C-alpha cells in the first residue's frame, strides 16, 4: 500500500513569490491535514480537509490556502512568500474519524530567500 | 482548546536502560492521544494511540504508553533503549468532537551506547 506522497521534496523560492505544494493521500483516506514544522514553533496546524470540504483551519494568515480534489489529493498554496515561511510542510492523511491515526508524508522543505 | 506539553526538550539515556518521554495534555472531555516519532529529514511515524479501554497501550518497536486520567498524562516508555531509538518524539491530542490533532513541541531522545 503506497504511503502519503508529497511533491516536491525541496523548494527554494524568493520573497514575494507564491508556491503550491501537493499531497497524495493513502488510497481510501478521505481526510488530509497540513502542518508547518519549524525548529522554534514545532508542528503548527494549518488546515484539514475531508471530502473536499475544509473541516478545520489553524491560525495562519490568509496567504496560506488549500484545497482538496475529488480524488482526495490536496494542494496548499502560499502567496507573497516571506522569509518566515521557510519550514518543513507536512501532509497527513487519515480515514477521517477522530480516533484513527494520521499517516504523514516525508514533507516538502521550503526555503524562502 | 486542547493542548499538549512535553516538559523535556531533550532526554538522554544509556543503551539498555529504560526510557520515559513525558507528555501531559489538556482537553475537555475524554481525549484521543497519540505518539509519533520523527527521524532526520523524514515525516512523522505513528507509534501508538490511546482511545479508550486499557490504560497501558502497546505500540510499534517495543514502545508503550500509560494513560493516567487523574494526572492528565500519557508518558511514552520502553523497557530497554536502543541506539536506533534516537529521534524526535511527539505527543499529540485530539478532542473527540472533531478538532484537529494538536502536537507538543517534541522531545529529542538520545540513546548513548
């Protein structure tokens, strides 16, 4: 069974640009969540999608957005990049019930210069 | 809102000794609790979870965790540490009402040969 796939693995962008990250969940999983991981802040929740609907949203500015497609694949977009957006962005998929564990991808390492 | 505290940034233990990584949580109602491990440049791997029932939960790679409702704790334990257990460990909690999975800041475990 294939795991969660995130693309690209590494990305370097310039301040002010925008970026789109992609996540393909485990087959059959309908929930996808995104997290930002930085050394100082740990894992910060961005948003969660379930069956194409945003179910939860974290405390991030509107520059961060996401969506989920009918095949459960998800994308997140960050516009007007800032240096502080440099982080490891992790995607996790699950069946969607609260008592089920989430499975994480290897992440996309974004560096903003 | 739910929260997780991992009071130790770093835990050092000699190989073969028992290890404990501490976690306390705050959530209204009965919590869903999880432990994850992260190796360098990788995503998070699920270790174990507590949903209901027996307070002692067994998971992957010989790890176990004990749920203590009165102390709101969910400490991760292993009877005999291996050098390969050296990694970053995250405790996470979810409110059964459907809130997102919230992570602690992580504890770096170093097992010394």
